[in-house]
C-alpha cells in the first residue's frame, strides 16, 4: 500500500525525512518495500498553454502548436496527440529536459518542422498506465485552467510527494488506511493525533421511505446504506485525483473517487450503486442461487457459486459482495441518485470468492484482513458528506441499517512483573500505561495488575503476548537489553540423514550432474507418471494454476521439464539431478505421506568431444555406472542387483531395469519411452529415480577402505560358450561365490556372437584376479580355485570352456 508522506504530515508534526520515517516504520510496525519520490530523475518539465495550433503540412495527425511556456516568446512544438486543442494547459518537456526512463528531450525536426520540446502524456513522465484517467489514456493530460505557464508541473501533479510503500502483513489490516497508520505513528513518535470527522448535512427525505435492506447477519454482521440524490457526475478535483493516483488507483469521477478516497483514509471499503437502476426499493444480502450470473465492473461474466455472497435487488445480483460491483448498477454520467454501501462481510467467504473468481481487489484485501468494525458509520457519513460537497448532492435523512452486530472489545489482564520478566526490561508502571494508552488502549491499574481494553479496530490483539509485542515495539526493540542465553549449550550438528543427503549432492555433482530444483506442484497427468508405487493423487483445493494443482509423486517429470527448457534454447547436452520429496496418499486418507527421493536425467553426451576422443551419446551403461558409483559412495551394505523391467509404460521396455538391494526394490533406471520424449519435446534421455528414504534407513558399511596388498597378483583368463539366456550377472555372481578366498575381481573383457558361434549361444571372456594380502600366492592354490570355478560354470550354467 502506497501512503503519502505529505498526507501524513497534515496530521502529525514530523521533523524527519520520508526515508527516516520509512526506516522507523520498518523497525516498529510493518515492512517498507520502497520510498519513491515520483519527480526524482525528471527536470525541466513545466506547464504550457496552447495558444494556437495548425495541422502539419506533411502529416494527417500531427499538429504544429504555439505554446506559452513562460518565456518571452512562445515555443513551437509539434504534437501528435489526438486530444490536443487550443486553450489547454498541458505538460511540456523543454529542450534538455529528462522525462521517464531517463529519456532526454532535444530540439528536433518532425517531418521538416522544428519542434522545441515535447507535449507529454502522464505515462511519458512516469505515471503507470493503470492510474491514468481513461479520458487521457490515449493522449496528453490537460492541466487545470489556473495552472501558470512556466510553472514546474511536479507540485501540480503531486509528484513532489514521497510515497512510502508499506508491505502490510495479514494481521495488521488496520494499517491499510491513513487513519490506522496515523494511530501507529502517533504512538511511535509520542504525539497526539486528532482525526477529522465531518458532520453530515442531511437535507432530503427519510431513507426509510426509499430503501429497505434484507440482510443475513451471518454473512454481513454490519450492513448500512445512505442515499445521495441530485448528483452531478464530473471529474474529481485535482487534490482528490492526486491522492488516488499516488496510492495506485485510477481516478474515475467524483462519486467513485470518493468511495476510493474514503477506503484509503478509513480503511473501510465502500461501493456506490446507481439507485435509479435498482429493481424496486428492496436490497438483499444473501448467497447466490444456482445458475445465477453477474457481469462485474471489469466487464467480465462470472458464474456465481452458491457460497458467494451477493448484493441483489428484487430481480438479480447487482454486486459480488466485498469484491467487486456489478456493471448493471455502475455509476455513469446519467446517474442522479447514489446508494452508498458500507458493510462488514464474513472474511472467509470474501477470501474464497476472490480466489474462486480471480478478483483480488483492494476491497477484498481489506475485508480478508479485517476492518474497523467500530468505524463503519463514520466512513459512510464521510463519504455521503464528501459527495454532497464535490458532486452537489443532497444527502437523504437517516441511514438504512440491515444488520449491526459489533464485537465486544477484547479485555486482557496483564501484570507489570510479567512484562518486565518477558521483555528483560525494568519498565515502570507509568511507562507501560503510557505506551498502551498512546495506542488507543484503555488501561485500568490496580497495583501490579493491569486490565487492558483493546479498541475494536485492533482485531489482532487477543492475549497477553499480543500486548507484550505492542509494548516492545513502541518502547523500541533497540532499547531492550541484550543478554546471552544461559544454561547448557547443545552443539549444533547434522543428523545422519542430513549428512547422507548432503553427501548425495556431493557424490552426484562429482559424477558430472548439476542440481535442479523443481516445483513440488504439477499437473495430475505428470504426477501419475514414473511412479514407484501405487498412490492416489493429492489435489490442492485452491491451486495457483492448472499447472500447479497436484502434489508430485515422482521427480522425473520435473527434470524432463528442465531438459525441455534447455532443449528449446539449443542446449542439447544436459545432466541434472534433483533431491526432494514426493507425496504418496492411500485411498481414503486425507493427508499424504512424504518420502525423500533422488533422481537424475541425462540427455545428449555426458562426456563432450575432446581432441583425443569423440563424443559419445549417453547410454544405459553410463547411467548404471553413475547409480552404482553413487550407491557405493553412500556405503550401501548389501547386494545390489539390476533386474529388467518391462512394466513401466513411461520407460523403454528393453532398456529399463529395477534396482534391488537384498531383493528389495529401491528404484529404477533406463531410457524413457520415445513417445514420452516426444511429448516433452526432448531427445533420447536416460533417467533414474531412487527411494532416498530407504537408502537412509538401510544399514551402512562401517569401513569402505581396503588394505593395499604388498604381494603380487595372479590373473587367469577364461572364455566360455553359454546360452543367450544366461546373463553376465549370473556368471559374475557364480564366479565370485565359488572363486575362493583369494579372488579379488572379475572383469568381462570380450563378448562375441556371430557366425563362428553356434546359434543360440554367445562367447564371453573374463579375467579373474587372485591376490593374498598377507603372503605370496603359489600357482597350486590359484589353479585349484580356478578349477572349482570352471567346474561350477559347466555344471550350473552349462558353459562350454573354450
């Protein structure tokens, strides 16, 4: 929320700069995003009076204007704005001036005609498109008639003010208004503040004869209306327009602008209806009926939900309560009578309606956070009186009240001893009482005991701890004594699970992969892909978008999205991993269980081309090697096996394997199915995903190092013919199992299947390495062990030794 520094100074006598004030607010109340003075960076922009204009001889839309800019001689300026006219006061950027985006204006020629400067629109001097009045959105801005030529425009447009952007937290809805901010600043700077409240001049008929309200108090605890007749719709005066656009609101007309102004000042959202467009004199506050529709002021159509609160006349809804009014009763130039609505709506309904219809407005923001329920009538009266003054209206006698349920103020007990014990201070009773009373609280003191009555506007204060926070921040966090903690200290350290997860990142990065972080929310289709176990999807009730509506049940799809992002930008060689949680939910349960996973995705080449080796596309064995090296780094204590998997529809049926430890599946690896690669618009890609939670929980090897033997090794080569169905893993497992105590390693060095090998057979050749770590091996010991292996291969696998 932008709040004007000059507006604040109309009520408080402050001798600090806007920057210092913002710093004080940030340290005491709420965060401040920025302090901006719109005129900063601009220069030599003045008022100009258009004396006359003629059409440009070489253009169908340009005009040659004679403009008085306060100099002895008028300036000649070429302008293409469609609304330029003689007699206007306009914004002129003189030669050598700086306008928005640090653009410098020079003397120039436009189609052969000299132009001494530029006649500017509001956008060209830094105004946002969203706040420019619609009648000037496509042209130049016309200044008031009393503006003096040559006078700088910054003061006329409110650009010499400093705008403090408050980032108001949800619990401090009272600070979404000038009055709420003033009350806080008055306490911070220990100054009195008197907020003005105009007296309403009622001169019309009794409102009871013209309007009847029917309100469900459960939906709107307070609902009031006033009528103002005989209005003359016109642009608002300059001071009011400045207040609005400095707060980020577009000026509309003198009626709508009054409702927005009162919202900024009081924090009370109002809405002005064209009373002449009501169907009858009855107004209803109810929930929407099935099938009802509403066209809102932004000209969008909405199918109403039965949970939406609507304002309706005798025929149909005319507003989405607390969010946005309806187009059918909008204020127009033909409006003569206005019904002003001031209400308190049930905040949960407003929040959900704003989300449901994607209408997050200034009004809904305030109703969601809570407004001053004791000030509804004051805001309504102030709006009616201001419309009387600015639109020459006649305020009808009385207020129509549909409901009036005000909450009781919170009454909280507190002791001085408790205050000092918690804050670590030595405050006196008078100090604490003064701080609380400066915030508008009422304090009754009885010895050490205080009874604090909190005003209704502070709906964030409920318990003694809330009062302690108020005392601490007004007293000043900087003034609270600094103390060191006492007692036994616990040394901070990572848990075993945290250490392993950190080691996971180090291991995979050392293996050539880069870390990626993806959204935990995805689409339902992507959530159901690459699943390691059966699970029901977990859907969000109020998703940000359809692309982030379901909790993920795999990490692979997020990585594939990252690969697609890179591929679209011509990056073909990508190796990524992600560590994160997936969310599984059993049917019939409300909450999902969370499980740590680790996944990787590689496309292109893992080892790029070098001078001494060609580039090789990633394949199954490279990814298997990465997984094997990772499991070894994690000290997985158990037999790791890889079993073909043809059941996952998203994976290539002939190039996918499950990863088992002691027979228990902990993940899978392989190539994604070509149709999936085409769906994600990526090339051939290999992936793996592991249940990191299972790896964390399984037993680990105590020692991962081995003593290097000082004695020589002996090798034996063996070649054999085996059936095509016999796998390398079967042969290696058998050799390692039967190879004896001195067998150190088994390596496959040749595979052959061709014309010289019988059909259905293949030739495999291995090198077996034997070594004794404590003595020199003799050939007899190796020969005996080698003979046992040979016999087992023949007996168990039907191998023919060559």
